[in-house]
C-alpha cells in the first residue's frame, strides 16, 4: 500500500534495528563495510577551520587571523580531550565516530548538549550520546498524531520536543517505564537535541539502517559461505577409504 514516510517505516523500526546490529556484529563483510564508511567519512575526525567574515564584521584580515588562531586553539583544548564528554570517557573524535556508527547501524543517532560546569575544566558545554532505542513514544501518548517515533512535531512538521526513555528498553532491569520530554530548543534558541539521520522522504521523522534493503541478501550470503566452508573442512579431513573383506 502507498503510505506516508512514517507509516511505512515506523512499524518496522523495531525489527530492522536489532537485525541490523546483529548483522554488523556477526557478519564480516557488513562489519568491514561499516568501518570503511566511517574511515572514509571521518578520517582522523572533524577539525575546526575558523574563517570569520571579517568584512561584514567591519574588521581586517589581521584581526580575522588572530581571532581564528585563538578560537581554534580553544576548540582543540575542548574537542581533543574528554572535557567535551558528559561521562569523561570520550574525546570529540570518539563521540563523532560513535554517533556516525549509530546513524549508519541503527538508522539515526542522538546527542544532547549539556551545560555542566566542573571545577577541573575551563569548559562547561558537554555532549551526551543517547542510544536511538531510547527515543520512542510513551505508551500513554500513542494516541497522539503529533508524536511520531518519539519526535513531537508542530503543524509544519518541525520538531518541537523529543521523548527520551530514562533507561534503555533492552536492559535486564529497565525499571519503571519513565520518559523525559526534552524540548528541541532552549527559550533563547539554542538546540538541545542533535538528531542525525538521513531524511529520504518528506515528513520522515526517523531513519532506517543503511543495510535495510540488503539485509536479507547479506544474511543468506553469510549462511552460504559458512556452509561452503564447513563442507571444505569435512572434505579435507577425509584422506582415503580403506576397505577390507
């Protein structure tokens, strides 16, 4: 049937996402393809190249060069250390790699910018990567047409807020089914949720795994390769037949 982007995709996300993760975890070709994509897209990671429009700002080239030098130095101190991570474990490159891998493998990825001052850091802006499984519509709000896959939209289909589950639904002890409504922007216009996905169709609220269209073929190819390998091993173990009367 001919449905909208969300009506076609959202009912299948719960099946596509875990199958995609299983494929990338256990299939050599799929895992290698994912790593190749990440290496080609990110390389050594994003690097700031500050180039202010000094003419519009009424400044000269000397001012722009000095401003860019200071700005890039400050950014490196934040981005290339664990100061940019809420959990103090990842650098900026590791965060970008994790987010890109999640977008390719799960279909979309989430990151929440926080303002968390700490005594041991000059910077207070920190990023929290959130598993896309936690972005979902609360059970008590399933009847609302303006919440699609956990993304609350307005009349123009612009994101207004994101409903994020406090714990992962796949945990052994997930606890209460509690959700937090995170507004898309602060009152002064700063983005509070970074939602990365490939929007293929108009009105699409969530993304799909990159291997969704070839998932079945890759799985069958993996079973065929395993069967051929097992047959070759069995044949190599048989040296000769000795018959006796």
